[in-house]
């Protein structure tokens, strides 16, 4: 099996050489691809000196880099890891094992279960953000994934070639997880250690702005993948507002056969109409989403046959 190691990078000159050397030691036959995302330091030069295949992605953002990687690289097993040396490379054998054995399409390197992320990570609110995103997605899909946003993952060819990436930035890990859950790909988690960045290396993740982008991505994918639940939830909310505003109007009419609260009556009617429209939208879009799932399954079959034929 041909293994491709994918390393998205932006200003990682302090650590990229060690990451490449560690992978060459653990996976001597693998091809190591470093995608430089407009770095302003010597990241690409150092990567090339250490034997990596260096390519460039001009569109800023990790999601854009991963899109180019998945489109441009052909392999049987893909390992994706950040270039900041926060993920111990020696876990790679455990991470790719479920792919080799055919037990998984996506393997997640779980940093959270053994507690090393919370003890090593020095950035405020990152742990809270990870827990918030994990709980939201697990509740939405009734799943039990422990680490939604880890950057250490392995994929098989079927997952890589069937993943329609829309995220431009750090939302990409969340999109991967939701895509895998919604389309019933086989997911396996492997506990790994985590270590903080070495001194002088800075995280590119902005806790507030990127956190908002991740939550917005969850909101958008929730609407796209589960439209009936999404619009029914809004329908119930507007129905409650309509009943709260309209109940005094109804009581007044029952008691006096007359309405003096005309603005309240109009507002309540508006809320009820929006509630009914939201529910109708949910039903229609759920039918569309069901059709899309059937088409996606057929596309998966086509991709599977193509992969099998290529072998």
C-alpha cells in the first residue's frame, strides 16, 4: 500500500524538519508532502532539504490546503498531521492500522482521552472550545467521538476522493467529522499523546474568530445534512413565540368577543405563519437531502469500483 503523509504548513520553520525526519524514520517508504500556505519564513526550503515533496497553496487557510492535497495526491493510505510537532509521530503505526486492516475509512488521533492535551496545551479556552464542539456534534448525531478537532488523522482512498470540502480554514476538521458521521463512514479513534509547541513556535489558531467559524460551520452543516430537524426546531420556537403573544388576544376575544390588542394579534399571526413555513421548508428540504444521500451512495459505489479497478 502506498502511504502519503500530508503536512499543511504556515510558518513552521522551527519544527517542520523534525516532523519530516520522524516520519522518514517511522515510515521510510512513505511519500511526505509539505504544502506551504504562503509561509513568510524558510518552511519550504527546510522541508525540501529534509527530503519532502514541497507544493504550494496560494489560497490562505487550512481547508484550502487540504482540498488541494486531496485532489492532487493519489495513494492508498493518507496520514494528515500538523507541521508544528505537537503530535508524536511514533503513533502513526497505530493510526494507520485500522485503515490497513479495512476496519475504518477515517481514523482520529484522540488527544483528549488520556488528558495530555489539557495538561500540555497552554492556550486559554482551547480545551473549552474542543469540549463544546464535541458535545454539540455528539448530541446531534448520537455519536461518541472523543476528539472532533484533532489534526492527526488517517484516511483511506474512498474517504479522500469522495469528500466535498467547503471549509476554507480551521473548520476543516469539524467538517470532516460531520461528513463521516452523516454518510456512515467507518470511524475509529486511537488515543495519542499531545505536546505543546516548542518555545518560539506560535499557534495560527485564533480562539475567538476561528471558534466562531467552527460554530457557524456546525450550524450550516446541521441545516444542510439534517434540514427536517433544523427547520422543525425553528418552527417550534416561532410557534411558542406565537402562542405567548397570541394567548392574551385569544383570551380577550373569548371573554368579550372583541379584540383591542391588534398589534399583538398581527404579531402572533406572523409568528404562526413563520412557524408553518419553517416546518414546510423542513419537509421539502428533507426530501431533497434524502435524494442527495441516494446519489452520494451511487457515487461512492462508482468511486469504489474505480479504486478497485486501479488496483
